[in-house]
């Protein structure tokens, strides 16, 4: 009968308890003395109910809702690499310069692999609860191969061949195919990594004679090579959800995909618009290409 009574059950956990709960959930369990690397809802609720610093008794469903309201979700971990190359800044600056000033004469080269003959997991459209099945037992008796890919940044064209190994003679053959794409004799620029097969004396001598500048990426900075973004679709649409019987079949499928991809390449105006938009975003963030974001 009290007019001031609002009804409902009183709160069992306070705002301070919720803040402590969220902090605990985002802390690695091994730092809190628990013998595992991640929390589950059950383990987190049990730990909170026995915590000596601040005891919080909460049900698993309420715990899940509190974490969701706080913006904490269950995510896969990510990896990162830090380049310790002493010439990192010089190499990144040169790559940025050639990709912005000489885009029509800029190419990228890299090896994709190893490619083995085995059933590969992937994603396909299928009726509900009836996924596409692939064999789980197999033997690797075919060896491995490497796809030597060349990418033209100006017209968004990708080509390459499958090789048994990664050697200097194969790199030289790829560079000759790139030089043939611009037979006018003017300088061209090829971005590649620091693999020893890419820096043999024969490769360097041929590049000097034929006006080919080799722009090497910094150590542990494969993301600086534009062709790396082209290998993801190869893995998704050719290797994923596949069970190729042998390497010749795999090579034919790769070439068939490359023909389809180059026939449906993005229009040069679309590519130019995308580059302008990325440049605008970097300018607003005050972030240079290849550099971490500046501290506030």
C-alpha cells in the first residue's frame, strides 16, 4: 500500500560488481591464478563466486547478458608481426612512392604455397543440416607445389604458373613475364619479399640490364606486398571445399580461376576511387601507409 514502492526484486549486484565482473572477464585467467587460458561462462561464474577480492554470485544466463550489455563478446585471437628490419622505413617509403607515382608500371611478385593434394575445408551453400562432405582420411603422396604469381597494380591483372620449388631461375622467369607486359623498355618496378631466390646475382644482373627496379619489402612485413591480398581469393575459391585428385588438375583449376578473375577485373575508375578513399581515410586519421596510428 506504500505509494513510494516501485515493485520488483531488489538488485543483487551493484554497478561496482558489474565493473569488477567485466574486468575479470577481459583478464587472462592464468594472471588470476587459474590453470587455463580463456574463460567459459561456467568457469567465470564459478571464479566470481569464490573470489576473495570481491565475491559476486551471479547466474550463468545473467552473466552472459551483462557481458553482452558491456560490449564484451567471445572472439578469436589475432596475431601480429613486428618488423625489426633496420631499413624498414626506407623500404616502405620507396614502395609507397612507386605505388603512388608509377602505378601503371608497378607490379608485385610472390610465391603462394605450399600447395598439397588433400581435402581442404571451406564453405559452400547446402540445405540446412546437410553440409557438403569431404573425406577425412588421405595420404600425401603427391608432394607439394608453389604458385608463382605476378600482379599488375595498374590494370588489376593476376597471372602465374605452378612450380615444384622456389628457385632463382623461377623468379627470373616471372620477372621476364612482367617485363614482357611492358615491352616499351621504360623502367618498371616490382615489389617482392626478401626470399633468397629473389635476390640471386643472376636476378639482380638481369634486372639492372632491363631497367627493372626490385623493391623489397621489410622483413616480417609481407602485408606491404600488394599481391598478398590476391592470394586470399585463391585459397577461398580454388583451394577451399576442394578435393583435387592430383597437381595437374589443381593447376588447371587455378588457371581457370585466373582467366575468370582477369575477365571480371575491376574497372580502372573504380580502382582509382578506392585508392582516393583510402588516402582520404589515412589523412583524416593522420596515419601514413605502413605506419601504426599516432598516439593521441
